[in-house]
C-alpha cells in the first residue's frame, strides 16, 4: 500500500556556511508538492531552534520575519532562496563548514491537516564560494606573496 500522505520532492538543498561563533544561518532548497501541502516546521540536530522565515518589504525596508507555515500549492516548485523564503537554523551548536552535510527534518502538513516528515541532507556551501550553476563564475583565490 502506498502511503496516503502527500509527497514533497526536495531538490538542491544547501546551507550557507558560517564563521566560528556565528549563531544562525539559512537553509535553502526547492520544494515541489504533489498535492496541496504546507511546510510547517523543521528540525536539525545542529541547531537549537529552526524557524521558517520570509523576507518581506516593510516601509521600504527588507525585513526577515518568522512565518507559521509556507504554503506549497500542488505541482508548483517553491524555491527557498537567499532574499526569499528560507529555513533559519538558529542557536547553532557547531560551525557550518563548507563541504559537510547537515541533516534536516522537514515537517509538512497536507490539506487534511495530517503531518508527515521528510529527512533531507543539505550540503554546506562555504562562505564566498559560488554555487554550482550560480550566475557568477568561480573566483579562485591564489595566495601570491610578493
């Protein structure tokens, strides 16, 4: 028997790398739900608190604020990206080092209000590193000493 709950496809999950003692970072990904669903929460062992945030203009100022849930209309890909919706990992227990993988549990709710979870692994992208497929070419820093 196939499970009755909605399926959400998660593509290209990544987490922005941090510097030591940094307390928070964002996780980004593409979410596509087969049927109407909502992302209602997320958890990760590397973070004490995980929230869903949106970037919104308020009085001409871009502000980040927590939202209770992110609607995922059926068949539409919702991109969580810097400057848009994202999952915020806070009270980080360790530095997010480029190339490592962070487990994140996404908690969804279907149109009937049933909750289901999906485990993902998000690769940490080092600070300043261009992402694969990013618009800007890779900048290679060469340490030339004169």
